[in-house]
C-alpha cells in the first residue's frame, strides 16, 4: 500500500478531524483513511468532466458511442 504525506494542513483542520475520529472511535489516521476511501470514486459529474477534457485533447475524429455505452459510463 502507498503512503501520502500532506504538508501545511491548518491546525484547526487537524483538530477537527481528531475530534471526528474520537467520536467515531478511530485514530486520526484511520479517520482520514476512511474519508479517502469513501471519496475515491468519481461522481457522474466528474466522469463527464474527465470525458470532456479527454475529448478536447483529441484532434482526431472520435467513434460514436451507442446509448447503451453512454449509460454504462454513467453508472
């Protein structure tokens, strides 16, 4: 598993997450791990934004997607 070091986090932010961790019966590290895990997937809006950014970078003609393929991408 990877590790992440985040610099310059305000003391108030750390204190807030420490309180949340205590309320949830977890360590600060576990609380932050849970937060990251809960937010790892893209929302529908984020997927659309990523797709638009990708398509904007492509100068060649893109193949058309079927309605089924579009719906599949939004799930």
